[in-house]
C-alpha cells in the first residue's frame, strides 16, 4: 500500500490479517482439490516411489548403470485415523506448496512498503527468484532425495527374517520432510544475499568456510542416500552449486553496498 508509512499499528495488523486470510483461503481451496484426487495422487506420486519403475530409478539404471531391485516394502496403517490423518496432511502440505508463490507474495507485499527505495530496487524480483528456487528444490527432493531414501531404507534389512512393513505415517513423513526441506534448502542463495545485505555474513566468511561446507554437504548426502558413490554425487553436486551461487550473490551484494556508500559520500 502506498500510504503504509502513515498507517497506525492497528491498521498494519488489519492489513496483515487480511493478507493471511487470503493466503488461508487459497491454501484451503487447493487442499480441497487435492483431497478430491487423493487416491490418484497417493498412488501415482507417492506410492509409486517404492517401485523399481519409478522414473528416477529408470533413469539411473539407463544412464548411470545404477539399477535397483524391487523394494520389499509393505504398506500398512496402524491407527484408526492413520489414513485419514495423512490424507489431510497431504492435502494441506500440497496446497501450501502449490500456493507458495502467492503466499510469499502476500507476505512480501506486507513487508516491502517498509523498505527504502534503494532497498526495494535491490530486492526487485524477489518473489520470482524465491518461488523458482523453492520449486526447483521441491523437484530435486521429489525426484532425487526422497526416492533414494525410500529405496535405501526399504531395501535395508538386518536379517531376512525381518520384513519391512512401513506404516503410512512413517513413509509419508519421510517423503514430506525430504521434499519440503529440499525446497527450503534451495533458498540458500537468497538467504546468503539477504544476510550479506544486513551485514551478518560476507564473502570472505563464505569462502573461508567453503571446505567445511563441502564436507558437511558430503556427509549429509551420505546420510540421506544409498551407500554408493554415484547417488552421493548426484545429491551433492546441486547443493555445492547452490553454495557457490550463494557466494556469487553475496559478492554482488557487497559490490552494490560499496557503490552505494561511495555515491552517498560523493
């Protein structure tokens, strides 16, 4: 709002309330749509992830030579409301993910009027870049991290006498967390840029701890992927690239800050 600087505290709260209401309505509408198609979504998007014909496994086998066998997993619901609860969670989280650009736009539109004009120019296009990175992270989590995790934990057995009978809660929680957190993790370049702008980190800090970050990324990849080098590399490379992109955007943020400081002095 153009006159946001003249708004009272209660008026700001009222504006925030209506923005949150609009976000809730959009999420609810999308959640209802997902609920209507819950069986198709569950079978084709989530349960298919444990099959050897899942697109990720087929591509790995065809182009890299890493082939997986049928994952010996049986699905079950151990509680009265188990399937209903996770159908609700799937619908809500699906609605949140799909509506993310709109939700972020509403939140950003509330914050943006409080920025100075030069700060608005610096973060121009933020909604687009944040949404793009978030969806790239969601795709990375869904097609790479989640299926590799399901494949590893589904195939791992201490003894052949012990069957892997996953509960729907455990299975869906693993997929939801890996996919959603991958989406958030891909926002690393934006976070690096903003933290550099407010002075909490700088390029020298990111460069100094680059080796430590790479080691941490490799450890993370080793934890969430099957114990083979190919899978670890597949997961590690995009995350390392994101870290390097974070360094580049931080460098740009520092350069812009120096130019602004020189302009002010002149």
